[in-house]
C-alpha cells in the first residue's frame, strides 16, 4: 500500500531506516494498522468516587464563604473580636489534638515535629501578627473601598484556582499567599486593631491549618471525610444565607455544579474518549540504561 494506493514493488518492505529500499519515504504496507491500539491505559471513573473527590473542591469553596460570613459579622458589629479569638483558639486546640491522634507515630524518611516546635511556630506567628495589627489596620487607608473589595475577590478566586486539591497538606504557597493577602485587605476595613488580629488568626486557621487536618482525615478516616465535607458545605450555605440570601443561592448552585454536575459530565464524556496508539508513536527505550551512567 503506497501513498497513491498503487501496489508496491515485489521486494518485501522492511521497517528499517539503515537499509536502502526501493520504496518512497512515506511508504507503509498492509500491516500498518495491525498494531493500532485504542484507549490503552484509560482510567475508568465511577460517578460516586468522582463526587467524593470533588467534595474537596466544594468544601474549600464553602470555607471561603464561611470566612466571608465571619468578616461580614465583624464588619457589622455582630461578632466581637474576643469571641472570634476564643472560638478560633478552641477550634485550633481540638483540631490539633485530632491531627495528632490521626498522625502515625513513625513517619518514614522524616523526623516528626514535636509539640514544642508547633507551639513555638504558633507563638511566633501570633506575636508578630498582634504586634503588626495596628500597621495592617492602616495599610489600605489610602485605597478606596471598592478597590480593596475587588482585590480581595480576585485573590480569593486565585486561592481557589491554585489550591492543590490532590495534596493540600501543606497548602500551596501561591494559594496560601493569595488567601492571606485577601484576608489582610478585608481585615484592614474592620473597626480596630484587635478586629484585624482576630480576622488574620481566623484566616490562618481556615486557609492554612484546616486543609492539613482535612487531608489527614481523608487518608486515615475516609468514611468521616465525606461527612465533614458535607457539613462544611451546609455551614457555608447557611452562614452566607444569614447575611446574603442571594449569595447563598449562588453558592448552593456552585456547589451542586462542582460536586454533582461536573462529575456526571466527566463520567458521561469518558465513553467518547478515543486515544489511538500505534507504530507512529515515539519509540520508548525499555532497556535499563543506568549502567551507562557510571
């Protein structure tokens, strides 16, 4: 079978480049499509498995909604900074205890952190944040409120887009920095320096520590992980609904699309996937060549 469909010469064709043959460069014979392989190594997805994995995306979206709800309560004077600080402290202690209980005692390849090192890190962060709270409070005084809100929205969106959902422990640097930048912008619009300190401490808890605990829960207790994600989603919708009912409706639609509709589309479109492999693929060297590197 030549390029023009005409029968080739009587000399048998061989698939080699080092031998001169009476054939055109683009000549192939009838055996060309015998090595055709379709959908080799394609992973088949199950709907509820994909829904479970997509729950992490919906949960993180709800965490952003919960953080915005807390900021709205503080901005309107319905939540005192002392109450938020005490609540954050209790949640942090409970979460740390649960994380320690889920963490194996022996970790291969690395030395586990001690409680003293964790306490030192928390003390340093809280001390610097409390000391710089008056500065952060006045950081955006010369910037208009609309610009601050726009920057915060863009940074929270960047946090959601760049968040490492496959392995969120620890959170990605870009995702975490974007969330903390948005937190600083929003906290600078609160009435006092203590409000700013409480809001930034809550931001650290929501955007830095909570994903680590949730990842540990997904690894060690997957049956409880799904329930926690569902609870956080309901909390996000309910909390946002208490301040902005229209926003709660939008959040519920977004959660339904991300956790139910998108997995359904993925599973349905999977049957239309058609990847072909054959002799035209790049050659893969199967031999172990490590001995040539010594």
